[in-house]
C-alpha cells in the first residue's frame, strides 16, 4: 500500500493503514529527531509527532508528499523540546550496525574513523539553523525543497544556509588536517 492509499484509508478510520505509515517512517522520524537534537528523548518526540500527524491528517494536502510533512512535525516537536529544556542538547547519531571495511589494526580505518569523528564534532558545533540544514540535506538526504518544507524556510534560505554551513565545516575540518 502506498502513502496515498494509506492516508485515504486512515482518513476513513482504518487504523491499520495508519500503522503502515508509522512503520514506514518510524526509523526516519527517530533519526531526524535525534539528529536535530532530541537525544535520549527522540522516542517521545516521535510518538508525539505521530499522534499530531494523525490528528491533523484531515488538513494534509493530498497532492503533497507525506514524508516532508511528517518530518516537519518531527522538526517542530524537536525544536519545542530543545527550547523547553533551555539548553542545547548534544547531537545523537545512530549509526546502527555499520561494518567497518578496515581491520582493527588497519591505519586507514583509524584515519577514516578519526576524520568521521572530527566531521561529526564540527557538525555538532554549527549554529542550530546551519546544523538543521546540513542534517536534512546530507544526513537525511532530503532535497532542497523537502528541506525547506521540513524546516519551514524558503528554498533560497535553505541554499544560503547550507552554503554557509558547508563553508564553516570546510574551514573547521581544514584546520584539523595535518
């Protein structure tokens, strides 16, 4: 069942159809919440986002894609959480079970891991707006228009903010290179 059919059936009261949407987008929603700063509270953010999405499903524009609409709700819930905490949460990356192509004693693996850690630290150090743009574009692999929808910005703002963030990251990572 595709998203359109699941939405139509959900609007007709079929909870199993909505469960299909939850199952399809749950991992992406968790990753989004975690990357945007929810940390250990990502599960709560995602649950609240799915509840809100269900309540507001009648207002969903049927000609629009569901994924960016849902991620916008997740982003708003994450923003509300981090704002209410009154502090900036650490970025929690769920890399999952990524297999390392290098052996434990391979220097190339150590260098790649070190570079990855420096890059992730640099992303964590970006201002919130720039980090949000980078996370959406490169970690979640959203298009510019999807990123604009998720963050509630014009596409031009996504482009300029992403450009600024990438410039900062280049400077940060270049300073750390031997």
